C-alpha cells in the first residue's frame, strides 16, 4: 500500500519560512519522480516544484528563488524549503510520486500552509 504523508504546514507571517516534508512508504522511492503541488481555495491545483530520480529540479515561476525541493533517498523523504513566503503562497500543499509518465500518480493527503499577518 502506497502512502505519502506530508508534514510541516502551518501559519506563518509574510517573509517567513516553512519546511514541508513528505515521507513515503510502499514504493521504491529512489526510482520515483517526486513533486509538490498546491491548491488554493477556489483555484486549480498547480505544480510548485519537482525533483527527478537524478535530482534534477524544476520550479513554477512564482516560487523560483524562494523555494527549494530536495530528496533523501536514504529516508524515502522529499522536502520543500519555502522562504520569503507571501500571502499568495497560502494553499494546501500536496506531495506526489510518479514512476514514469503514464503510470499511476500517487498523492498525499495534503498539509495546509497559511501566510498571514
């Protein structure tokens, strides 16, 4: 049974930082591409950042230079370091895993991030 469990969300002031983590089980983590998505209220889910099995990263333009995705294959975990947070970063953040395009994508339950003063 595949499980992706996010943690690290919460309330933070504008300009602050948070570090999200996603712990996986039930998959061979090192061969899965990992991604973080987010969904704000009333909006579609959007890709925030991704990291390949070779640790190649990609970011949405809105978070470039502020967010950093990383993976630890020894702990089957992916992280999202979020700095200089803005109110528009407020959303539920989801971890996702996919082996290759066209195969099932797995999702976590999400962790809520609120950026507000």
